[in-house]
């Protein structure tokens, strides 16, 4: 059976990316663990300093991150999301309550962890009022980063 040009091109891209080599996955696993350590270090520092942490965006990838790091209600007070269908629910595994963005603004956490990190610029713009009480944004990918 002859493969299509599209399949041949996809296989060539996969080979170029090293997807057939175990070292690719070993390096990826090391980066994932480094990310986890940086996130846990951020939460340890926040707890040591008595700072409150909330999150924004009840995205599946962010929930996966929380569960991988073993974070839950004792670490994150709430997660805000604009989608009303997600509000008044709990994130799977971590059991962090999902609330409206307005509720997050009322709570005034010290840090807001942006769970859909690929949208961090948009979210930081939309939620810029957080700076009014000295709140700061945090992203976790590729490593935990606190924004001024």
C-alpha cells in the first residue's frame, strides 16, 4: 500500500522532531518534572509568606497540571472562569471550586495562577484590575513565573 503525500510529510516531520527516539521522551519527562518542581516551589513560598493563591481558567490542561502537582483546595482557594456552565462546580481531582471572575475580584488573592497559560497575555489584560490591590499573576509553563 502506497502512502499519501500528506502521510509521508507527517512522518518526515515526526522523524525530524525525534519522535522515534526514546531520548526525546526522556528529555520531555525531565522538563515536565522541572516544571512540577518550580510550581511546587512557588506554592511552598506563597504558603511560607502567608499569601493567598487563586487560579483563573478552568481549562483541562490546567486541571491536569494541578492534579500532577498534587495541588488542591488547601493550596488554591478558587478558580475563576467566565463560562457559567463551569461555575458552581469543582475541578476534578483537586476539588477546587469554580467561580465567576467577579467573585475572584471580590476575594482579592495575592496571586492568580493562570491555568490556560497559552492565553496568559489576554487574561492578564482582561483581569488587569487585580493589580489594584497588589495582586500578581503567575504562570506555570515552562516554569513557574511571577509577573510584576
